[in-house]
C-alpha cells in the first residue's frame, strides 16, 4: 500500500506569468496542494484534515482543496488568512501557516458558516493531530487522533532532534504517531527551518534523520 501511494505523489513547481513561483506536494489527480507547499513570497503551509459532524458540512460550499490551492498565491501571512477565512466553505480544515520573512507561525482552524480560530505559535512546541483543538465545533471523536495527541504531550520536544523523534514515535502499536500501515501510513515528514530558510523532506521514519530532499524556502 505504501509503495503504491508514493507512486501517486508529485512535487510540483510552478512559475506564474506575472512573476513568482510555488512548490507543492501533490497527490495525483488533485490540485496542489492538500498536503504542504510554499511560495517565492516566503509563505508556506501544512494541512490537517479535521472531522466535523455531518450537520457542520455546508453542502454546495467551496471545497478545501480549492482553498489550499489559493493559499499558494498568498503574498503574506495576512493574505493567507484572507484566503482561508471565507463565508461559504463546505468543510473546515486545520492550517499551519508559516511566514518566513516575519518569522511567524499560526495554527488556524476553520469551519463552515464563516467560523475561524487563529492561534499564534510562539516558543512553546505545538502538536496538532486530526481533531479541532481551539475552534469550538461539533466533531467526531477520532480515537487515533486522541491517542496521538496524548502521546505527543508526553514526549520531550525542546530541539529539532526531539521533535523528529516525536514525529517518528511508534510506541503505541494501535495508534502510532508515525504510521506504517496496513490501513494508514505516513508518506513523508517535512521540516520548515526558518533559520536556514529551507524545507527538508525526510524519507522513512524521521528518527533516522534521512533527508531525501532540501529546497530553499524562498
């Protein structure tokens, strides 16, 4: 399953006629990107799906993949927030927004009916699985996410090495943070380094610190 999934993944780099470019991790047949990406304006993002209950879904609203494609056009973190905060979205999402130039990190949770919550990430490490954390919304109880969130809270994460170890944690056999099948699997791990101004993609379990690719985050 993991091999087949990786054969359907692409890194898309696109240049715009008016200037600028973006790089995005893209699943075959989908818009870039419902995973992660960054652009030449120094704006990057990663995404987490979240599980609203059925009554929270706005039928006929804008799909989240269109919103994340629009994010690749953002020229600043303020512009990125405008792209996300729309009144007519179909279903919400969790966005980790990165502004290289201003050295800002935001976690943004959205939902239908124009709801949004913005959390500024400072020096304290922040972990987000696949459930809403700070936007109050009716959602499904995802046991996998609850277990990963609890495990992450118990693991030291004061350095990049410790955070990579956290992201590679497999101590919970049923609900590991680093998933390796047969039902769910972690396709890759990435690190945005604001000091080095790079994005690195790790191959396999990030505990091994095996960097497959590094891009300048510009």
